[in-house]
C-alpha cells in the first residue's frame, strides 16, 4: 500500500476541518466556527510539521501536552483570548472525531481524551505567558500585537520592525527575551514608524542588515582613495607573502606537478614550514590547503605561472615579480606586484560562478569588505538564539521566524569573508574581520571595474 504523501494529509486535514464546521453549526448555529476552524488548522498543521504526526485523529497525552505547552508558544503569535479558547476548541474537536468515527485506533482511549485535553487548560495559559517558552521572534512580534500592530499588514509590520531595529541593543535584547519593554527609549508611534520605514526603503534600499548602518554622508569617494606606496603593507599581507613564496620556490627553473595540476607534497610541506615555525605540517594534497591553493590559482590565472604537461614554471606575468626589499626602487616593484596579485585574485573570484569558487554574496560582499577595510574592521553577528545580535535578524511576517532570504544573504557574505581569511587576504579573529590598505586599494580596482561609465553613479558607494 502506497504511503500517504504530505499533500494528501493536507487535503485530509482540509476535509476534516470542513466537516467539523458543519458538525459544529448543526449543534450550535451561533458558534464562532471560523475562529475555531482557524485555531484547529494551526494545531493540526503544527502537529504534522513540528511533531511528525499528520493524522487528524491521532492523539496521545504526550503529543497533546507538547503541542499546547511547547510547540504553540514557540511558534504562534496570538492574543491571550485566543489562547484561552484553544483548549475548549480542541476538546470539542476530540468529541467530533469520536462521534464521526475518525478517532485513530491505538491513540489514547477516547473515553479519557476530552478530560485529558481539558486538564491542560492552565498549563497552556501558563506556557503562553512564559517568555522563556517562546522564541525571540514570537516575543518581539507578540509585543507588537500588544501595541496594536496588525501583523498581517505589511506596512504596519515594517513600521514596527523599523522601531524595534532603532532601539538600543540592550532594549532589543530585553524585548526579545521577555516580550515586554515597559520603558522604551523611543515610544512607538505607528504612523510615524510606517512613514520612517517607507523612507528608509526608498533611501537605503537593500543595505545589509548585518553591517553597520550607512548614513547619508558615509559614502566613500573613490577618487579619495590613493594607493599606498609603503611596501610593508604588502609584505604584511599573508596572501601576497604566500604568492611570493611560491614564485621564490620555483625560481628560474620548474617543478613537477601532480596529475591534478598541484604541487607535490614535499614542495607543499616546504612552503608551509615557513609559516609553522619549523613544525612539519601534514599534507595530503595542496588542494586541501587554501593558503596554498588560493595564491596558486591566482598566479595561474594572472599569468605568473604556467603548467605544461607534468611541470610548472614561472612567467613574467602582467607585473613582474620583485622580491620584497627596503631599497626604494625594489620596494616600488614589490608594491606593484603585490597590488597586481591581490587585484587578480579579486577579479578572478568575481568572474567565477559561486560553485566554482566565486563570490557568493555580491554585491553585499563589496559592502562588507569596505567595512572590514575601515578603521574598526567588521564584526559579523552570531546567529545563535542566545547571541544578542540574533535579535537583529529581519523577521518574515508570513512565518514569524527569521527571514530565510536574509539569513541566506548573511551566510553568503560570511562564507566569502571566511574564504578570503583562509587564504590570507583578510585577517580574522573569531567573527571579526580586518583588511589592510593594500586590500582596500585592490577592492577599489574591482569596484571601478564593476561600475560601467553610464551607470549613473557619482563615484560614491
């Protein structure tokens, strides 16, 4: 016998609820059937999706208790009067299931079911009033409902979330933890916040929520960014040093490569020992070591290396490689090489598809890199529910949970920055990323390349 699909169970729930409405009106023509069916639809859907129990007629004490005291408080935003109606509605539904022969064999005894569900009334109210049982999003949205916000009205919800996001960190945390904010720094005014949200949508567009706010005067004039000529900012960049070390290893000769076009293990170990204070690193293949694979691919793409058959040798490249030296003339050559190799990597990554090692989060990644190269660097928020920054994640009004597209947007940028840190272009300490002036200059070159002459920009980003 074929297994019942999710779509078939959904159709079964719809049929049962329709029949319940008829059954209820037959018993009481004045019954608030629409509200009861809406409540039951929510319960049956959560029972199927959250508890893996799609059968409308299958109920056990454990399942009913968890549904009403754990699942509902965590996922549903609703006024207290609807919470109060929930248990009586479910008791009537159990009676309907019994009278129509829809109670499943093997569930709890139908003679005990109504009393068992009725006994959960106080526990259900207690759970609904306990902020620790709710998710941070239901706490935040529940407070909005208490303020009179229609959560199904996109403009009202946008205005409320604009107000919420304007609160100081500690107040957002308090609200997401408790569902209450008795003395906010800024009082909530629905009309004013709706207007402010509309204005923000027009002015700031899609500026990433996980980056520091961009004020009107925060644009960076590209013509004001002058490349640095201090060779130390390039010598201090790990990616440039590793690219130089690869070219130094090859010298004027050539080296063998593996069948996959990589340096052999002995050469990889030699390169890595220079960064591990003499400790011999374990290497199976160069492709497992981003700190080598990253500059290797860039040197190949940029024309500094060429693989012929089973050997690799150096080429002059677009800018000749000059080793780092304090001598002024030599230092200038190293600066030109360092800038060229950093730029080549960013250009190459931008040209590739994400699945081939390209950027995943453009154009947000550009904004994040500009911030990371600024004086304070960039600290990305954590997404654990215990992290105070988690309260900044935009809420999807349709689900009351984090907006999946916005979370994906964040994750894409996080992965891009992590990739750049792995190969040494950025520095990383936990979730704090920093880029040097050398990286900023290469980034400006990428931005200039992306900005077409007729794109209507004024040279500000």
